[in-house]
């Protein structure tokens, strides 16, 4: 192990910022992070042990206990559930004789749940040793089980198992045509840097990750900082359940992304860029590396790019399963080889980001749009969209519709139009913008995709009338509790309290007081949490409570008086002490009618 | 000098000061647990949440700026703070009557200050490890509230004995030694990190009952009187 760790740390030049990349390789080699490896890394990287153990325990795809040699994670997103995840998971577990959440005695297989893997249009999905397999059915599972029992290395598995389709059903401004390689960089140099920034300002481009900050303003703030070492970071940590449009942009429009990042580097004056790629998208890693290599050969990256005097290069770094790293300051912490805990702001990343240097962090789609604007100009861009939301939005559509996949629309498009295009019928509601967004009902089809109405990072999950709202909200609420980084009190404790409270109502043990309590916790988490995760974690509950009060009322126990004391709840301690949870260990508040 | 307004009172501030710093200098108490004037603000407990021009911010990390109208000592904010304190109580295992820190504990004192009379939320009953390996210092994780003051103090001492690791509700305090035990770290009893804990999670052994219960700080003073000078220790 000594020589393995030594070679590995040499490969990464003993940089502690590379801790995640290093630990990823250790995990792949030993199926866990052995104690000895931790001790060796402390010496090689000169960092405290708690930084390493902190990272191991923080990220879902690392573990201190051995996982199976074939380590399987089942995507547990609501969209997977709708595509039959439970039955598929049962079959997989039975076939491999490994119950969910366990490691087989011979150490060959381990199976666990994981958050959305970004294959919502082609689920149910799993990750096998990090590699995505979508459209899972019983025949696939039979095939996979045979390969595993025969201990065939993943490299020898049929490649069609790992095929991931783009599923682009409607292309618009960005997806119709890629920018010709180098054209946006050339246009930027010819027009002038300041002039290109002005063009970007005129285009009124706003961040496509969901928050909608004006891109030109962010880049200008960064450019005006006194520091000279600056960084360009692409947020490709698309973790919002139901979102997969960046997967497609990275797979088929990577040149546009890198072009946009290079334009950004020219504008802010950066020499180094990073793509922070979510660990679930490991299947895109090699492809992105080869696109980067081709760009270096074509002098579109590296020294003196296209003889313009511009020096810039891009490195891809992988995440390891943590939704919170989509938050820009948590992403920066992760890039530095730490736990993804959001920073206090101010200072904002534009003045103090990666290694405390000025840094811009933008979504994949934002950079792609910027490349097009740099080439085609602001007018070409902002004749599309609405007054306050210019241009187009790429949506990831999944759930109950005939044609799930990628749809690009000008801002201002109505929900009705989108539903017609993707073939959705008998609709109950839509989760717009993912769990952190808004659940809209079937009375709101005239609303529009726009920052001033329904802002979205791109997730669009359709539910038909056969779906149970409680099951949906429960899945989302569990998701947030699982993904909370745990830094601040309201999110760390509150999301768990909210989860337990929601489960209580879902299982029919709630009274009207419980809904009030739920609402109170939800509002507290929303108003006092440290970052966007906590501030939006209660969205599924709050937006459905607002729209379907009668559903919640019907779910409550019909009791004739308002209880001032939760009899059954107060028995929780006794149940805990006796290890019992059977029906006789529960008491009804009053005789049920 | 520039001014902010806290609950209608004009409070002067210097450039670069946080709201908490300006308030403390002017003798205005804002409830807090993870804040300590000698260390970099952390902003994790959220007890110091105030309302600035309609928006909730952590006063320990948010810079004071001209024109800020700040609500602090309001019924609504104190109700939120009470709930946050109750969250800390149910997350850990805080049994004041049997805790050596009782009477000198800031968590308990904040509970008194906010008129917290029960836990309100269901208890988590989390299993937490106690580390009594060190000859002079006890680490009881049942009482840790993740304020990271020990982490910050130990880092400032160049030792990095403590670290908070893990994610979400599974977060826990770890020590930097191969065995994971406090006795194998280079923590010494006179280190600041051994004395900074606002609760009873890190205690110096053999000192527990030198001051009898009934004669301790918060047995006689509200935390709002003590905290402005940070004279808890």
C-alpha cells in the first residue's frame, strides 16, 4: 500500500486540493479507505487527519468500511420510483443475494441507495463501481448478475449496458447548432475584451443554475478585483433531482462549454479553469478529457491561445456524491479537497473563492450561452425570451409523459405548451425546478418558465393523477435530510425533525396539531438556514400544503378533540428502551370513531 | 462615525465590523453560542439571527453597513431562537441535573434567557461516544453542539487537535490521533481548546465541583449580562 499511495500522491503532486481525486482512486483500489492509507496521506499531503476522515465521512461514495468488489448504488429519485425502482431493486437484491444496504458475506457485492443519478429520462438507474447503467429491466439484471458472479472486470462488460442517450426532443437557441471551434474566442479577441463584456451585459444573460444572477455583473466584479490570480469554475454538479440537461450539454456540447469558459477567462483574466463534475457523471470523464486534449492540440487551450496572448487551461475534477456541492461556495471547498460546507458570505467567491482568490462559478448552460453570445452578439440572443428573462432555457423533462428528455424553450413558454410537447396527459401537478423549486397544480398551466414567474434550474418532473402527493413530498423531504451538510442548526437538526414529522403524518398518525408543527419547523428552516439547501428544503412541504390543504386534512386522524399532549409520541422513549415498535407498543389518543 | 439601528437604538460601527461586534461594543446583547470575539466567526448555531431590512442574517458574520435597520430583541426572533436552542437540546443528550457544567453552561444559560421550559421536539436519543482517555481532559460528545470553538482554538494554537467530520445529522467531533483517542493527541490541559467549550462537551478533569452548584455564573446572572465581556470562562 505504501508504494501505491506514494505513486498516487506523486501523480497529484502532493496537493491537498486533490484529496477527493486521490481518495476516489484509493476507494477504487481497496473498496474502502484503509486506516493505513489515511495515515500515509496525512504524511504525504501534510494535512490534519480530521480533514481526511471528514471528507471520507462527508461524501457518499467513500467509506472506511469495505464495500463490495462490485459496489452498486441504486438511484432513489422519485423519477426512478415512478419507473418501477422498488420492483427492480427487489429483483436485483434477490438475484445477487444481497439485501439492500448490505455487503454480501463473500465481499463480492454491496448494494445501497443513492440520491438521483441524473438518468431520470432513462431510469431506473444504478451505478456499478461508479459507472451508470440506465433503463434497468429484469433481463439487464440477469446479465449483470451473471457478469458479477463470473467476476468479469467492468471493462469487459458489453458497452451497450452503459449507453446513455441524449434524448434531445426540442432544440432551440443553444442546442440547434454548436459554436464552431474557436469562433467565440476569435470573436472575443476581435471585438475586444471590454466590448465583449459589454455585449454580455446587453444580452442580459442570467445564471442558468436557478438563482439567476446577472452573468456580466458577476464577471465584472471578479475582473475588477485587485488580485491578479483569478479562477473560472464550471458548476457541473447537477444534483437537483430531475435535472439532467448538463449531462447532455457535457456529452454533446462540451466544446461550447469550454469555449464559454475560455471567453470568461479572457474577460476576468484567469489562467486556470475547473470543471467540477458530479461523481455520478463518471461516465463523461474520459470523454471530457479527450475533448480537452483535442482543444490543446488545436491551440484552443494552453499557452498563447490562437496567438491572442491568452493563456488558459481547464482541469476536470470529480465530486463524490454530495448534493450540497452544487452550492457555489461548498463546491469551492470541495475543489480545495475539503468537506462541502458552504462558506459565510460576504465575502463572495468573486472576491474570495478558490484558494481565497477571485473566482467565478457558473452553470454549464451559462457558459454555453456565453459562448454563443460572444460569437453571435447580444441582439441575436435577447430577441428571444421575455422582458426580464432573455434567451432560452434547457429543460430536463421526466416523469409521466410520453417523451421524456431534453427540451429547449424561449423563456416565457407556458407550462401548457411544454406538457403538450412532451406528451403529458391527465396531469396532477409538476415539480418545476426540482424539490427546491415549486410544486404547481393542474390549475396553473398558464404559468410561464421565466425568472419572474417559475424560475428553474431545469428540472421538470410531471406527475399524473395516479400519483400520491405524500409519496412525492416524502421522497424529497428524505432527500434533503440526507443531503444536509450539517453545518447550521436549523438545517442539520430541522431537516431530520421535518422528515420524522412528515413520516408521522404519512403513516396516518398525524393530528391537526402535527400539521401546524410541521409548518412551523418548515418556516424556521427556511428563514434561518445558512445556505440555499436549508432555505429551500421545506419547499415541497410548503408548496403542497398551500395547494392541497384538503389532502393533508384527509390524512389526519379523525379525532373529536384537540390533543394537548401526544400520548403515543410520549411512548417513544419506552419503545426505544424496549426495542419494540409493534402495534401493541402504540396507544391511540382517544377511542377512534 | 457610521451608524446602524438595532431595535430603534442607534449603534455606531467601524468599517469592517460585523453587526455582532458593533452591538457588543455598544452593550447590546444578541444571543449566540458559536460566536467568540477572539476567533473567526463561524455562523453555524444561527442563534444570533437578526432581521436586517426584512431579511434574516447571522449577525456574527454579517458586516455592519450604513442604513441597516435591524430587529434583534423581538418576540418573533426570540421564539425562533428558542426553537433553535431546543433543536440543540434534542439532537444531543443534555441532562443538566447530572452535568458538571450546570450553572456555567452557555447552552443552559441561553435556554434560561429564552425562557425555554421544555424540549418541545422529540428527542433523537443519538448514541455518542465519551472519550475519557486523556488524564486531564474529558470529551463527552453527548453535549457537543458543533460550534467548532475547540476546533478554532486548537487551530490557532497550531495543534489542530479537534475537527468536525461527517455530514448532516451524523456529524461528530473527532480528534487528530491515529487511535482516535484524546490521550494520543498533543492536547495539554492548559490549552485554550480545553477551556473554550460553551457546554460540557470538553471538561477539565478534577475541577468539576470546585464551585458548588448554586454559586455558579448563571445561577445568579442572566447570560445577557455576562456575554458582552465574554467572561464565561
